C-alpha cells in the first residue's frame, strides 16, 4: 500500500507514542475533553488502512451513532481520507478500499448481532470499548475471548472511559499497577494512560474554563482531574452491575418517582429476595417531559406485573395514572423514611443490569451532606436521586420497620 504520511498535528502529543502501542489491554482514561475519543477514532482509521479489523463497542447500540460512528467519520474527513473508505450507514460498517479491512460497530445490548459480527476478511484484531464503565465484566470477558485466531497483527482490547467509581470492575481488574501520582503505567500485557483537558490542545478557552469552574467535588475529581471517583461520603458501595441470571429470582417490585420538566421521571422494575437480602434491578426508565398519558403508555408492558409504588407527593398524578389503567399507589412516607430507607438499602446486596445506566450513575454519586468541616452528616444530598427514590418506593413494604430507627451516625456507618 502507499506509505501514509500524517501531519504531526493530527494527534495530541500525549497520545503519539500510543499510535503504535502493542499491549494486549490498553486503557485510556481520565477527565472529560482530554481527547481520548478523538485519538482512538483517529488511530482506528489508520489501523484499518493497515489491515486491522476493529469492533467498536458501547453498552447501548443507539448511543454509538452519536459518538464513535461520528468521531470516526470526522477523523476520516480530518485526515482527508474519504476516498480510501466505503462507508455503509445501514449496516454500520466502514471498509478500507485498499485491503477490505473493516471497522464494525455494535452495542452490547444487541445480543444477536454481537454474536454473529465478523469482518469480511481475516479475523478481528481489535476491540475498542468506548465508555467502558457502562459495560459489565462478563461482557468484557466474552469480548476478550473473541480476540483470537491467526493474524499477523497483535490482538488488542482498548478501553476508554471516565473513572466514575473506584468500586468499578475495571479498577479491580487492571489498576493494581497504577500509581495515582503518575500519568502512565504498564505491565507486559496492560498499558494505562491517564489524560485530562490539559493534554488536549484543541479545546477552546471556554471549554477549559467550564471544567476548571466545576463546583461539585465529585465531578471535579472525576471529570476535571480525571481521578477515580471515591469519597468517604458516598452512601452506597454495596452494588454492582452485571448480566442478570435468567430467570431473575425473587418477587417483582416496581417503583416510580415523578418528574417532568427539570427533573426526569424515574421508574424501576426489580426483584427482591428477602432471605438473601438481594435486590436485582432489571429495568429502568429515566425520562424528562413525559405527560401522564405518555407515562401510562410506557408503563403498559408492566401492567400484569403488579402494583407500582409511587411518590406520594403527587396524588393527582397517581389518580390520573389509575384512570389510565396503571396500577399505581402512593407510598407511605413516615418521618425519617428517607434515611431509614437508605439504612435498610445499605444492608442489601444490589445487583443492576448493565442496562440501568442512570441508576448506576446515581448510586455512584449519591452522597451524605457535609458540615462546614467536611464531616458527613446523616442526611443525603437531595440531588441526582430520582431512581434511588424509585428504588426506595419499590421496596417500601420490604423495608424493615421493626427495628427502632435513630438517625445516628453509627447506624449509618459514618
Ligand atoms: N486530534 C484532535 N483534532 C481536533 N480536535 C480534537 C482532537 N482531539 C480532541 N479534539 C477536540 O477536543 C474535544 C474533546 O475531545 P474528546 O476526544 O471528545 O475528549 P474525551 O473523549 O477525552 O472526553 C473534541 O470534541 C474535539 O473538538
Ligand atoms: Mg470521550
């Protein structure tokens, strides 16, 4: 093939050595706007011209078009290489004209497609999991197994993400070699590069100022500084996301938190195993702007599953949903019911389907309020808790009211 010469300014400096990175497992993580996605999209384009076949993954298929698919098409244009590729929007493939190598796109929620996806020539040499914290450990393991078969190219699995929670499986799996004060670590098989907005010279001053002005300490750590999100004040650590068993054991519960304009409406379908103290969260709905009529339509598939426990602050909405055929009822909200519910939830094992992205985000960020000295108070911050509220409502009747509750710090593990 003709030699490729790339102008030096296509790639941020920090990533340049990684154009040729041959590690089996490659991790690109850090803050928002650090150039991770653009770099990996650019590298993918160049790799394809060299005969590599890349499968580009996100958890949810419908988010691929607006992210990786766009980034790769932009990278092709930026490199002036439109004439070197055939782009098929219908099957979401991009094929190099010189060698037939391909970039394939698939969501992990598209179970049938992912099983059958293979490149038209040769074998898969690369998998790029974008926003990999959305994905379950089992899916990563399955994808890892896909990377085998004869090929002149080293097989590589690349993960990119923001470090949302130190409790994440990615941290456990790869970060034993990591030292927080360094931007790079490697072993024989793993390489880890941390970047932040400071590494991206293509950002505007406004972009930078916005990241620097972040007031929320959690967001500042994770999205500005690119550090693993942990605070002593996180309320829930007793949860994980993984592929749920089929069938899911336990009794069905459903909860609904109302919202419309500023706040989303949050709904959860789950199963509860009382003896095992185990909550399986199967499905979530998280949407703004739903009228009660639209909401009732969205809830109709669940009609036969039983009653839906709703926020009692909106009796009118509950009444309206009932006339629209939804088996909605208000939860009882006693004094201290929020903290009591949290205390109870903290004693359960909570397992989420990887599809429950919003609940996962809420759980990883839900925090206690702090006093002026930074000490945690036994009151949660009333923020980003729509699905957590729906979770409490769904389990309202299971929440043990026998033991006398006092909101002291010890009972909350503070
Ligand atoms: N190599 C590049 N060439 C041109 N613009 C870039 C490049 N890298 C990053 N950018 C700009 O910076 C923005 C943020 O980069 P992105 O890769 O989306 O960051 P991250 O994935 O780390 O959040 C992009 O939307 C793009 O405008
Ligand atoms: Mg990105």
